[in-house]
């Protein structure tokens, strides 16, 4: 077992682990969606974008569950937004968006994201 931000990750969960650093865990599910747990900012935005770019070369991908995302800055949002161009060519669907992030995305009116 390894410790991540004070929580234990079992060996079974490693199959779904796409990315891990001191601030963020990115997991994938069978349907190709991903779950972001923690924080995205300037320090890890590019690494996460690279990881998701590799993961989303398969059809049916592009959905992100942000229920456990504690913080994302503009750099992190931009890194995710750029993924909507290639290889997806369609907006990234964000699920379980908290009110603060929902308000920010509404103000930005960024066509790279859909909420639902």
C-alpha cells in the first residue's frame, strides 16, 4: 500500500490510476471517463494534460468528474480546455461541478466545456 495525501491506495486501485503527484490523483473508469481528486495548478497542469491526451485517444472519452477537485486555477482550466481540440474535437463534459467552479465557467463562457 502507498500513502497519498494521507489516504491509502490499494493495489487493486492502481489499475485505474492515470496520474499521481502530491496534489492530485487522476483515475479512469471503464467507460473512459476520468475522476480528478485534489488540486490542479501551474505546477501540474501540463502533466495532467499530457496524461489525459494519451488516455483520450479512444472513442467515448472526454468526461471528467470534478466532484473531488478541491482547487483549479486558470492555468489548470486552460490545460483541460486545450484537450477539447485534439484528439476529441468536441467539448469536455464536466460532471459533479461545485457551485464556485460552475459560476467561474459560466462567467468565462468557454466553449471547450459542457456541464452535466
